C-alpha cells in the first residue's frame, strides 16, 4: 500500500484530461520557476516525510488548481489564535 501524500497535487493533476495534463506538467513548473523534477518531487512528498514545499509555492499551486487557501494540504491543520496559545501557556509563578 502506498503511503499517503502530503499534498493533493497528484489528485488535482489526475482530474485533468490527457491534453491538459501534459500541458500542466510542462507549464506549472515554468510558472513556479522550478525544475520539472522538483515539481515531480513535490507531487510525491509522503505525509510522514520531513521535506516540504515553500509556503509561497503552495499558495501559487492552490491558485493554479483553483483551490482555497489550505485546501492543497492532505492533512488537518490545527489552528490556534495567539490568545488561545497564551491562555494555554502555564507560567511558573515568580519567586520573590
């Protein structure tokens, strides 16, 4: 069984017909100013891997595929506000 991927790039590519798939494979790396092999590697990133795609590139890919921000990720993002983080932080009382 294949390990889940970190991003839904491959799924979005597979939604395309053959003509658009070939065009996308050529045009997307050019648009992102990356090598074809880099784009191919982005498509195959395993969910458990440490490697990641730069944030700006993820945003551009979401735009290319017509996705909303955060929809390209294939994993849930735990989002907490700063107020929540501060309230969860336990500070030891200062000794006088």
